[in-house]
C-alpha cells in the first residue's frame, strides 16, 4: 500500500488574528483532495506548531496568517522547526501577503506563498509536486 | 523518504528520539516493506506500558476528556502517548484530523506525544494499526497510551479490545446515545463516564447506566461523573483508570484471548493482502467479477474456484 502513500499536512494558524475561514477552507479542500489534514485551530504558538508537525510526521506545514505579522511568525515557526531538527519539513504560507514579502519569505526558505483567491486545487497540486520532488 | 533505514529508526525510537518515533509510526502505518521486522525489533521493549481505550458517541467530549486525563497523568510524572483517531472519507480517502484542537493543554507537556490517525478503511482495518502505534510508543518509553476512537461503528469494539482499560463516555441529553452504545460497546467497558456533568440530566444518565449494568450483571464497574471543562471528577477518573489497568493484569484468560485475537487479525491481513495481490495481478479477481456480472457464475462458486480445496478443508474441520 506504499504506492498510494497518504500525504499528511498540518494546517496551522499562528498569531492572534481570529480569521479562521481561509484555514478551514484549505483544510476541507485538501481533505477532499485525498490528504490527511491535521488542523490545530486558532492562535497556535510557533512552538506548538513545530511540535505538532514533528509528532504528526507531516509532509508539509501550511501556515494561514492574516494578521500582517507573516514575516516574524513564519521566521519563528522555521526557527522552532530547525531547533527540533525538522528543517526538512517544507512550509508554505497562505493569507494576505504583499509581493515583496513573498520574496522575503522565499528567501527564508518558505516553499510557497498563496494569497487570497488561490484555488485549493492549485495548493493541492503544489503540495503533491513538492512531495514528489522531496521523495526523488 | 526511503533515505533513513529502518534500523536507524528503530534505534532512534529505543533511544528516545522523537522524530524517529514519528517517522517510524508513519512507515508502519503505511505498511512499508520491512514494517514487520521493525515491529519485531521493538516488541521486547514494549511490554511495560498500559493502553487505555476511550470511546463514546461523537460530541461526547472524548478529546477534551483525553486532554484532561493526559495532562493529569503527565503532571504525575508519567510519560503519555495519545492516539487520536478520526474517520477517513470513503470518497476522497482524505481525512480531517481535528482532535489536537482540543488537546492543547496536554500537548505542550514535554512528556506527552500526540498522534492523529485516520481510519483509512484499509484491509484489516484500524485495530491492528492502532495496536502497532501504541506498541511503538511503548517501546519509545511511554508508560500510558490513550487511544481515543472515532465514536461510531464496529471498529470501536475492535480498537478497545486492544486496551487494558476501556472507558465509555456518555453525556446528558443523549438518552438514545446509551441505546446506540449498547450493542458491543457496553459489554467491553471497564469504566462509564458521564461527561458534561455540569449540565442537567447527568444523574439520570448515571441511573440509566447503573440500571443497565444491574441487568447485564456488570455491577462493580465504576460510573463516574466528570466535567472536562471545569475539571470536576478528572482526578477520580484517573484513579479509576489506574485501578482498571491493575485489574487487567490479573485476567489471564482475557490476556490469552487478546493475544489470540491479534495473531488472527495479523493472519487475516496477511492472507487477504497476499490473495488480493495474487489475484489482482493475474487478473483472476476481475475475471471472477465479470463472470458474476455476466450471469455465468455466482460469488460462492467464484470463491471456490479461486481457493480450490480451502473451503473443503475448513468445512471438513468443522464436521469432525
């Protein structure tokens, strides 16, 4: 059964904004795309996100951030992952992200940035491609 | 993904490395080639932990209760593993695993390891998968492993059969919930928990359960009221769990039955997988399906043709 290995992703919302809709839509959409989606809810700390990513052995972490604090929050999540010896887990960011910040995120090591309006299918395809790349 | 060897992961688990634990669970769950060897290597180290099954209707508060009990046990210095099971969609094969959402307080404790599992609907079902994950956690050094089940269906009964102590979680305002749980679940419970006891009607549920137990001859099983939100009754529940685990160690016949059930379940998986592999590859399965759909055969004849001699041997045994 390893040929159709299940893809596991963590969808997490760091920071203080309470706008959960985007994260939920992505979580439901990825489930419907056949993924196992671990959803941890609102206001997770970067440390909690990194711990969940490691314990659940996810293939990828998706951060939903609408507070404007995407640069500092993403930095912290990447740092916590690295402290847990888990920098190999790719991180993508979704939310309201200006183009110049998207570049900064990419330079930090973020695998992809998805702004509002991206169809879930595009995110799913991106994740599949990421994982295929990693497996090769 | 095949970069790290099984041996390294097994060593990692035995030496307490969290990433190795998480990765090995994934591979065993995916049944990647070599998984049995890994389980064999871990088995001798897995004997000391106790497994607790937590079941009950959806919405009964199983996750919140699991969080409260896990947090309390961890605060007592015990090392805790949690397996939180949610259903896979039979259509997409995907799953939304949301139990962690209600386990934040215990999740931050360094000695608590939480793993979400989807039912996946694979051959052989969830029971063995959850049992394997519990065993890996035990070999890692967890003292107590809590398995929180989906809350519906036959898998429930199977999963909790693997546990040393089983609690069924009920709530007020679910009169029919007890009825629904009766078949199968009520027979295997060691502890009855009436959660959300801060709400009206908790005492009625307690009375219902006691009444049912007196009919079924299950007196002596504790019936406890809890409120996972306020924390009321959690300490008593934790004590009852430890007492239940203590009793399990003395049930020799039951322990034998459990081992036997596991052997049979593993055999069933092996046989089914090998047959599905064989008849899938050589096309015999599809041919049999076509034969039946074309009206030339029937399922009973098809099975006899696929497994010549096997059904005779089995019925011969039965008649002896």
